[in-house]
């Protein structure tokens, strides 16, 4: 239910609320089997006249299969609109709900305003519930409404590289990619030094999302391959001065509350802070995927051993981790506030593999190091 993936209730408890839009697909719940179930539910039926149904298959190969077996025609004939396989409605890149409208989506996030409409109510549902509700015009539990929930078999996808354009007569395996001016090199961290130091450049509250850390709205989506440009908007929804503060500090530290980095798995929420010089984060707790992305980028995600310590930190405080290589291999990592002289215990609790990534300055660096040693 609005406005968080954590706000969950059974369809039957929410009731048959009137809906205005249904969106199925994109990067989530858009597999071949998902959409075959949708096609079977829609077969021979019509989308409710007050509902807009849009479907975005997960890949061109899935779309091709749906076209080959007739499922695509079943969806179109029912009144669905099919859009390209791309990142779109989930972040308000087209198909934004009507003002004050209710949208059922099979996507993974429904934060307020993420759809492109600030006053819309977005509910996250399964493809089956989405398709059935598109027909009835209200949020519907198909099991109680007499719908047969279809079972479909998976399929085999043939290799297809028709979207790759190679120079005539080239060796495909060693052909360099031509990159335009909006595609910049992937930022990489440096191997961990024995002393890590940085200034506090942000003191954030609970439930900071990856949308907050690195917005990905329609204005910024064209720059996903341009981290230097995107970094100018890092934390823009919370603190527009964050990028400039990072440039002054050079090495930065983020202090955060509980559930830091909740939201989509967007690795840009780790790459932009990396580009801006963030060395480590201390939070009350982390969303699982974002914690992993920070480690992949060589940024230390530390947890307050005593959550009340959060209140001690202010912008500009200089923090230091001494003997960092050894400390981060232990459960407790000590952090010293050079401005107050106080020493804090934080929890690292990194696995051996995570520690190896952090020592190398990120997962890519670790893999390169292993390859140079001839390891698998």
C-alpha cells in the first residue's frame, strides 16, 4: 500500500477500491511466465473502460516470444498498451497516474511521488492481481472473484545479438566500444589505506531511500552512464548543498539513522557517493542491498554499537579510523571524533569476502587482483 513496500496488507483487507491505472512489467515481474499468465487472464476479455493498462516486457526476447505465440495479440486485443523494454513508469518516465489517482503496479517501489504524480496512490501487486483488477476496475482477489489462475511453462530463449552492431570484418571478442560524450568511465575506489579519515558531510534521518541518495527521475535518467554529472544531484531531495560540501571536504563521512538505503537496488546510490569521496558511512541500520552495494564500491558501512551515539555528530566533525585494515577484519571497528576526542565503537561484522572487497577498494578491484594472481 502507499507509500512504502513495507506497508503490506492482504488484498481482501484493503477492499475493492476503485483503480484508474494498472502497470505491469518493467524490471520487475516482467518475465516470460509472468506475462504469459497476464495474457491468459486477459484472453477474450476487455480492460475496464475506466482503467488504463500498460505492459512493458522485461526484454526484447520476451517480447519476441509473446509475439510468436500469440500472447501479445491477446493483451493488445483486451485493451492493453505495450511499451518498450526499458526503465520507465516506475520512476515517472512516462505513464504517470492521473492526479489523485490509484495505480496498481507490479513494480518494486512505491515511494510518494516516484511515479511522477505527487498525489497518486500506488499499490504494488502481483501480475495476476494486476491483470484481474484491470478487468474488474477495482482491486480484486482473483481467487474470490472466480478467476482461474493460469499455470504456464517456461520457454527456451535462443541466442540473439541483433542489437549489437560490429564493424565489418572485426574480431567480435576484442572490439572496443565507441562511447559518446555522455558516457563516462566507471568510478573505482582505491585500496584501503591503514588510516581512514573524513569529515561529516551529511547527518541524515531514518529511512533514507536510494531515491534520496541518487534521484533517478525523468530529468536525470539520460545521465545514468555519466556519474560525474549525476553526482551533482546526489542527496538533492534532502540537502542540495551536499555535493559542494563533499568537494570541499574531499574525504567525506555520512551519518545516518535506521534503514539507510532502503529502496531499489540502484548501484548509483553507492557510485555517486564514491565519486564524491565518501569513505565510510555510520548508520543505525542498513537496507540489505544498499549495504552490499557500498561494500562493492569499497565504502565502509558501519553500524552504531550504541544507537544513541548518533546524536553526538554534527556537520564538519572530523572522524578517523586508525589501523583500518586490521580493525575492519574484526566485529568492532573503533572510530575517533577528532573534534571532540571521543572514541566510538561501531559494528563492522564483515565476512571474509566482504573484508577482501573492502581491502581491495571494491569488488571490481578484488576480481582484477584475483585474475592477476591466476585465481578463479
